[in-house]
C-alpha cells in the first residue's frame, strides 16, 4: 500500500515531463490495478526524456 502512495506522488511529479496521452495511459493502468506496468512505462518515458 505504501508503494502505491509513492507511485502516485512520483506520477504527479513527472506529469510535466509527459505528454497528456502518456500521463492518461499510465494513470489508467494504475487505476485498474496494474501498478507494475504503469511504473515500468513511467521509467521508460523518463529514460527517453534523458536522451533527447
């Protein structure tokens, strides 16, 4: 449960670094309960942003 709260905080912080669609997709995954996939997607987006 605590990991879920940390994920939501991190997602809010990263919102400005994502497109609207990316944010909505990751948020939707997390709401449905697939937080592992949402976290993986967020990490991939962060990695891509660092190389640009």
